[in-house]
C-alpha cells in the first residue's frame, strides 16, 4: 500500500501481511484488496464490528474468490473497511471511520463496500473485491465514479464470505476502467458473450432518480451507437419492490445471524443498531407475501431479458449523487427508499449488473446500471468496455 493510503482511511488498521500471487497468470502485475467480509488465510474477518471480530477465529483458508485471483497472479495488498456486517449503503462505520471519497471528499463513499471502492478510486489498488446484496457494489461505484460489477447470484462461490442475506448476496468487484473490470471477470466467471443491439431504459427506475441524475444518464445514452427503447421494468410498483427486498433481506439475516445476535448481544453503531432490531418485526405472513412478489419479479425480468440477441435493461446505479457527509436524515431516508427499490430489481431476480461511471452537469459522479439476463455477466462486461470506448471517442 502506498503511504498516501492513510489520507483515504479505506484500509482496516489490523495487521495484514500482503500475499503474493502466482508467478504467471492472467492478472500478473495487478494489485487488489478485499472487503473485510471476505476471508484471507490467517486473519480474522472482522465484518466491521468489534464483537464479530471478538467472537470469530482467524480464517483457515482464503475464500475461493480470493484464491482464484491469487492463482491468476494478482497480489493481495490489504483488507478494506466495510459498514457493519454490510447493513448499510452509506459507507460509514461507527468503529473504524468513514473512508474518504476521492472524487468528492465532502460526500459519502457509499457502502457497504466503501473501503474497496475508495481504494480503487484513489488508485491504491488496481481492483478490489466487495460484496453486493442490495447495491453495496453498485452504489459506491456510482458515488466514487468507478466501474462496479454485481455478478449473477451464485456465479461466484460465497464460501469464505460472511453472509448478510444469503439469497441476495454476491461477491463483486471494482475497477477504474472497464478493461480491468472485464479482465478480472474473465478469471472469476465462466460463460460466453452475446451481441447487444438494444438498450432498454427502465422508466419506473428512472422515475425514482433525481432530475440531474436522470438528465445526465439520458444524455449519455443518446451519445451511444445503440437503439434505446423504454419499458416498465417491474411487474409491481417500485415501492413494492423496495418493501419486498427489505422483508426478504430481514428473513435471510435472521437465518444467518439470529442465533449470534441473541447469544452475543453485540454492540452496533447508532445507525446500524435499529436496523438489526427491525429484522425481528416481520411476520411469517410478510415473508410469504414477499416470496410471492419476488417470484413475480424474477419471472418478469428473466422473460424481459431472455430473448436473443441479448437484451440489456438500463437503470440508475443510485438515485442521486453521493450524499453529503453529516447530511439531513430526511435526505438519507429518501435515498434508501429509492436505492433499495432500484437495486432490488437485479437483487431479487438474481441478475448481473455493471455500474458505469457518468458525470452530472455539475461534474459529480453517478452510475449507469446495465442489467442482463442470468448468466450474461461476460456479455455485460464486454458491453461496458464498448460503452467506455464509445464515450471516450
């Protein structure tokens, strides 16, 4: 790590010994970091919370995703800060601090993969692993002005990763350019690429974005050499998508951590504590109803994106520019209501999504989200490379 990394506050302060990659491989010469939710051999995965760290032993092995990257020649240089147990999209950690957004230091970096996003945006590593459940790669990628990848659910093993909401969790990654994002994907993912001729804007998702965000994304799309259509992406209201996501997430968290929460009675930061308390509020009837909505969303989106040539759905990666540090609670609540609904489309359906950096008229970073059918991960990565090339020409 460069000595300048201290100014960004994105790496965990616990001791970490860098790990050399294989002497040859597709990622030889690249450096990377991993979110403190992902195991690296011989270190405790702290999950951003002191009580979690206290009650867990050092990992006996690297998570499969980490080992795959090392075997491909990449060098692991550090562990990055995460919001506590990933229960946040802000990028703030009460115990370890808030990483500094390199593109707009007065604004939040986005979470929960905040440290990984900042490490990449600051140029401290070539790429970094994060996790994405409801937007924890997509939102910080947008806020920090970098590329981010949420793969198809199950495409990358979740072994060696602290679960948050298992039926929604994915291991994703960040890079400053689309070619590096693709290069990592060629190591971590299988599957083929298809040609993409049409981009379809999700009108209902764009309706939740701030005007400056929607205007900038639409202007960006008009400059691309693709036919652009429009549709309503969700078979229910976007408000219902957000509610469904929260119930599914809560049910999954209870399965993963209910026993630990009751047994340990951990201390959480003031914004995270009430979120964990709220997971006990949903009834069995709520969970059943959410499962039915989720099935409708999955079937609808899979059908929308399945026809060949590959179809791609366009959404904002986040509904607004990065939130101001120490901003008003109303702004935070509005952000969450909209971000979870937009992010819930890909999350509930298990779909891959890439976030492509775009600038507003005021030169603030936002993200263009491209969503593909299940297994279309490499198609999206190739499309991101093409889009970046077109935007720069």
